[in-house]
């Protein structure tokens, strides 16, 4: 059966639609509850994982290196859950990294701006004008966050199969539409699409392990073959290749490891100027 | 019964979706007809109107307000058609030109760039690069136009009720979604909605009649009572009042018409 990925401009709205869709389809619902075990396993505070999902790196907040590391933990756990099938997933940014998996139905739900404004106004207080500005700022922040973290604009409708605006459309009608879509042939798991998801899951597991030592690694998987891309200075290339092969080779499901090390020109220049 | 606007990029199959929706619901499907109506009624060549709603305004346009004048003409023609109800409009800027009408189902159809390029290559007999350049330029012009004139980005999903991506979803799926949504209560034309639509169309007609030379007037209409808001000077107000009196006789459906000067223009004014 398909997997359903819900994205929204408001966490509360997305959760409401996600839960209702899970109920209507009889699927499991996966949300930020999985972050507790992830935090425990990776020895990170759960709040920091939530911060990595919500905020762009800043001077006073998380660094991009840490943010990427935390997102890798979340990605690995989420993809593991999605492999189980019959899942509705929300709040874990899966719409930004489950790409090319044809049985993933991606829907973005936009809240009624007036409802969102009154919700924010009651939470944070302030005039309607102030709330409007706040919402605008939040939208811009989310856009920046998604571009920095995954190089994709999460507000771009072409990243979804459908966008539903709840200003005029009732949430229950939206849920019914999403649930009905799961019966469409194009969203049924095929051998190839399941393989794509498995490859992504394996790549995310390998990346998570490698990121502990090499923060810039990019990993792709094809069956049990892993391709790792990284950067190093000339004299470290051999050492790094061996280290990656050793680390990745010990992970369950990995058969062959191919490592491509590009020249790190900035570090090389810094080293030679010393 | 509803009014449906379908916004689309070139080669995104929006036209096909619109035609099929109209066929299934038994609605009228319009696009170019609106321009022909406007061209006929206001004696403007169609090509000028097309440019007005396609190309972004030049620096000169911003001074002579040419585009605003043409847009008022097109809006007037569109609202006259749409006021008859049961309409699918898939021309440019429907969702913007009909802002304020409550029972309009606003849909955007998007398609993958690769498929659009393929379609353009086949139709025009051009290379992939040329097709990509043309499509990007076309998209850019449409975005610039809407941003310059209405201050919104047409790619912003919040302007629409539904955005359907034709890729995994087919034209037939999109037609199903739209037809289902159109039958919902919130998009059904009630007596009150019809009244509002007729008032809106009347206000657009009055604006179109005044826009040259009074491009900055605001017009509202409620139950056939038309209010014209202006910031014009005393000398111009006399001219405007004379014009307004003439319009009152010429346009059908006006109960009363008043000119208000020196008061703020309401946000819902056209």
C-alpha cells in the first residue's frame, strides 16, 4: 500500500489531517513521537532534534554541522518507519528527502490564514497586523530552512502531488480526498519504488554512521552497493577511503563500498600556505 | 452550480482539464472569449489586451496606466460572463480578477518541466534548449505580471483552493477532484452569492467605463447601489460626476450612483 506524506504550513493543522487520514485509511501514524527513541539512541536532547526540524542554523542556535547531523538521525529513523508500509507520516520533513519513490503520496495542506492568525494571536498575543508580520516571517524562515537543509523549497507545489487549501475546503473533505487517492494505481508500491525506498533507507543508515567522523559525506545506495562521496586533501585521500570502507562495510545490508574522494581545495590551500 | 477558475502554465494540460470539467458538469468553458468580448465592447485590438495580461508592465506602462485600463476592460468582460454562473474559466489571472467573489473554486494545474518541454518541442518543432528557454521566459513573464500589478506571486499555492500536479496524477484524476469539490456547499451558488456576483460585475462595468481617464477611482456596489471613491481634485470631480451620471443611464441594473471624494477607498473596492 502507498505511504502518505503530509506537509503543512502549521504543525497543528498537519497533525490533525495526518491523524484523521491514518484513521480513515487504517494506516499507522508516524509523527514527532519517534524523536524520543531517536534522541535516546543517538544521545542527543529531543528538543535539539525538534530545533533541527524547525529552525535554520544561526549564530545563537544550532550550527549547520550539528543541524545536518541531527537531521541525518531523524532521516534514518523516519525512512525505517516508512519501510514498514501503510504509514501516514507528518512533521519529520519526509517530503524533502523521500524523492523518486513513486508510491509515496505527498500532500501539502495549507491552513486557513485567519484561523492560523487567531491561533497565533491567542498564543503569542499582539495585534492582527503583528500576527500577519509574524506569519510572513515564519513562512520565509521555513522556506530558508528547507532550501538550506535539503536544497528544496518546501513551499513549491511541484514538490507535491497535491496542495489543498483549508480556507474554503473542510478538513474532513481534504482527508477523504487524500484517503481516496491511496487507491490510485500510480501510488501502489512497485518492485522498483520499494527498491528506491530501501536504497534510501540503507544510504541514510550508512550516512548516519559516517557523519560521526566525516560531516561532509554524501551517500547513495543501489542494492547492497554503497557509493560515498567526500572531500579530503591529497595526502589524506587513501586514509579516508580506507576508514570509510571499514566503517560502512560493517553495516548490515552493505555489500560493496565505492568511495570517491574529491580534492578539498580550500583545506589544501590552507595547508600549503602554512 | 459553481464558478471555477483554472490557472495554468503553458503546456501544463490545464486547458484539457478545464474542457473536461466543463463537459462533465455541463458548464460553459471560456478563455479567449473574454478577450474577444472586451475587444468588441471597448474597441481595443485583441492583441493589445493579450499583451496587457501576459507581458509584465514596462516602465512607460507604469506612467500611462495602460495595463490597468486594459485589465479593467477584461475584468468587466469576464465578470459579465461569469455572473451567468456555471462557468469554467481557464484564461489568465482568473483567480485574481475574481478576488472577492466567495463561491469561486480556484484551481491551479501544474506539470513537470520535462513533460512541458516535450510538448513544446513537438508542437513548435524546436530543440530542447529552445523549448526550455521559451517556457522559462513565459513563466517569468506571467510571474512578473502578477507581482507587478497585484503584488502576489501566482506560484503561491495559498492563492488557490487546490493545486494538482499532473505527473503521478492524471488529467482524469484532476477532473475528478475538481468536479467533486465544485459540488460542495461552499462553492454552490446561493441566492446571496449570486447577488454578490451581480454587484461585483456591476462595479467592474462602472470601473471599466470610468478607468480612462480616472484610472485610480475605487468602485463598490451593494444591491445595485454604486459608490465611486476618488482622490481627484475639484475640477476633475465635476468631470467625474458628469461621466458618472451618463454611466448611470447607460449601464443596466444601477439603482443609485454616488461619487465620494476625499474619503478613504475601501479595501474591497474595485
